[in-house]
C-alpha cells in the first residue's frame, strides 16, 4: 500500500503487484480444464507421431513413409530429441496453443470477468502483462515437459533395442527449448490477440484454426509454387517461420507436415519474435483504447 | 372523475425554516459527464454528487444511462466530454479503493467461489485473510468450495457483492444487485444492503427495486435518456404525504385547514380536502376541525411512494403537480 494520501483524505490503496497478478493468472490457468486438455494434447500427439508409430512400424519390420526399418529406428533415438519433441509445434501444436490463447483472452469478455479484474484497480497494461507472463510460464513448462517426455521415451527405445543413446549437448537443448518456447508463445499470443480483437472465443478460435490449418497451407502448397508474390509472402507467415525454425533446430530431415526450411533459422526466429512483440503490442493497444461496455 | 385541485386562500405567516445540517464532503462528483456512441448520446451532461457516508440511489428506466455512468466512474468507459472525480481523484484512477458490482457478477464458472475471490484478491493486492471475512459477510462460507457455475442466481449475486467488498472499500458501487433474482434472492441481497448501509459505507445503488431504494437511500438521482431529471433526498422527492379529509361544511373545514397549515398545503378536490401533511400532523388536523364544529366523516393519509414519483418523472411529466401522480397511474392502468 502506498503512503500517499488522496485529496479526499483517504490513504491511497494500490492494486496487486505484477507477480501477484501472474500468480492469479496461473491459478486461473491451472484450475481450468481446457488448459490441461490443450497443453496435454500436444506432447501426447507429439509422442505418438514422432516416436510411438515409427517404433511400432520398426518393430513390425515395415518401412515408415518410405524409410527402411533400420533408419526408422534411428529417427526415434535420443540424438533426435529436439526434432522429435518439437516437430508438431508449427502445425497441430500451434493450432492447440492458439486455441489456448484465444480462450485465455476471449472468455474474459464472454464471462464478463475482464471488468471484474479491472475493477480491482490494476492498469490494463498490467493485466495484459500478467496474462502474457502466466501464459509464457505454462508454455515453458509444456515445452520442457515435451522434451522430457520425448527424452524418456527415446531412452526406453534405445535401451530396449540396444541402440546408442547419444544425447544432444546442453547448448542444443537450450536452443531447442528457447526455439520451442518462441514458437509456442507466438501461437499463444496470436490467439490472445484474436480473442481480444473479437471479444470472444468462438470466432477467434474458428478464424485462428482456419488460418493455421488451411490458409497457410494453401498459400505454401498451392499459391506459392504458381505466383512469385505468394512465394515471397509465405516467408512472412508465422506458420512457415515456425516450421523453418523447428527444421533448423532439428538439424536433420523432419518428415512432420509444416516443418520445412523455407527460410533459415535466424530469420525465422526474428520473424517470430516480431510476430510475438507485434501481437502483444496490438493486444495492449486494443485493451487500453477500447471501452469496456 | 378527478377534477383539478383548487388552491384555497393565500399565504400567511413566515415559511417554516429547516435547521441547517452539515453537508458531508462529496466522494463522487460528475460535471457535465457525457458519453456518446456515434450519434447516440447515452449519458448527457450529467452532473451529480454523492456525499461521504450516504446511500445514494441511482434510478432510471432501462437504457437510461445508469450502467454507462457507473462504468465511467470506474474507468471502464471513457467519457466523451465532461469529467468525474471519485474519492477526490479523476475517475478510473481510484478504482483500487472502490468496490463494484457492475451489470452482474462477472466471475469464472470453473473456479470455486473461494478461488474466484483468491484470484481477485491477488489482483487487488489484498491479503487472503479478507476472503473468509467477505464469504462470511455474504453467508457463503459453506458453499465456498463449490464451483461458481453451480451457484444459484442469488448466490452468484452474493459472491459478486463479496468480490466488491474484498478491498474493504469506503465506496461501494452496486449496479442492479437484485437483477434476475427470485423473491428469496432479493430478500438475501436486501439484507446485505442493509448491513452495508449500517456499516456506514458510502453506497451507490442502482436498482429497479424502488421500495428498497426508498427505505435504504438517503438521496437519489433519477435519470432518463441519459439526462438527470432530479437529484434530491428521498423525502424531498416524495414531498409531503396527502391527507384526504371528508368534512362538512367544506368551506369551514378548508378555512380551518388554511389557518393550521397555510394555503399552499390545502386544496379541494372532488368535494374533499386534500392536505399536504406529514403523518404526525393528522391528529392535529382532526382536533382543529372537531373544535371548529366540522363533521369529519373520513380521514385517510395517502403517502406518495417513490414509485409514483419515479413513474411521474420518467414519463416525461416531471413538472406535474404532486396531486397528479395518482391520476397518472390510473391513466396508465387504463391502457
């Protein structure tokens, strides 16, 4: 509480600090079933498509996507940890995290809770900062969990098959974690921007999913090969840059849809950083300038 | 059929003086506060004042601009022009000291009542100890662990009020706290409002329950179409009650009444004396008439309710004489 005194003679109360607001947001996220469903689904799908299905294919002695069985086993081993843990992030992981961001921001309008939060006295920018920091915290936890889950499964496979367990170095792991968090945060905050701009969840999620799963795919696979303007345009798309960054982090061939090195890793990281910063700024602008009626 | 009232006699004697009472400092002041959405003016040059420690009723029909005004006081909506100060500072900068429930309780359906308050306490910078206190105040301790989404409407409103009280605010703004409630829910909220008023907080209450406003509020403002129609104490707004006297001979009775009350408070309507009196004056009127050998065959006190005044004001006839209110209600009933 501040020691300042109001004109009316009452001591000036201040609202909660940023760390306190982050804790409030973490409580909301932690208690919300949708958070666990969306954040749990990505590592689970990642595990199934990166390790489980290829390993079953190897065990049955059949080739997987044209790769001979012995090479399939190699794709599941610990040295491929970063690629195997993150390859789903640009496409289906991105769709799930965009949905989470849209739910986080959009439902505040649907439930009328934003006015309740603001009525406690914090500045609007502080509310946004608290929500973004809480989202980054859970996304960091999820990226770390995906890495740990994939590491554990790869170690089991390597142990079971007597294959070498060559783990990536700490630097590679740190770059993988940072890059994964950047991709995850970009999708999550873009979801928040949609939820705030559209003041709700349904349309925000619908439009976001159409963009991630359809529009970008059409631009990359249909329009870009035909028209140069789209070939240039695709280099500025968040999904394309997310795929390029993960491809660069994976360091080898990743056969997951959406993971294609259209631009180099550094450029992809800058573009995603710009999307992240731009989405936060635009969300803040909408939040600060608009009436809450 | 009701005929127009006929004033009797002329003023005599000095006007009664009202003892001066100290006026508490204002905690909410709006000065020509205006909000427009496009060409639509929702709040139109609203100037009013809420004083410390009073329970202030904010009345008006749906769409009158009450909620928009309250949102401007809380900084949720920006005024188009004009200004507002709350607790001595520009509106929106003192929200941390105001407890508010605006347009229903906006809380998280998947969180328990206690967790909702925990989230808000962290936003408000309030210690967790206040949570139990406000849950106790609204009598929700037993259901605090249940999800908000499972609460009845009355419980939701009570939790919304609990949220408004978390900061132990000096000023509480409650917008339609009884909206959508059944009689039991209204009764629950009514009890709470009485407790808040009893604790000496400044309360700004927007409500359609005019009976509650009438009994709880010290002063009221009536708005319609975004404009302030009147700001006054409840007593002044209702004016004096009406004593209807059936007496014979009528002219003698009227003369006695004029001598007793003054000509401004006496009129003859449909062969009966209509006297503007307080309930305490009834016996004196009766005694004076009997002493003057007037046969009193009927004597009934008719107090104007706030509802009558409200309907009169918001129907665009704010300048009707006090006696016209019941007639207007009759006409409305005939439609």
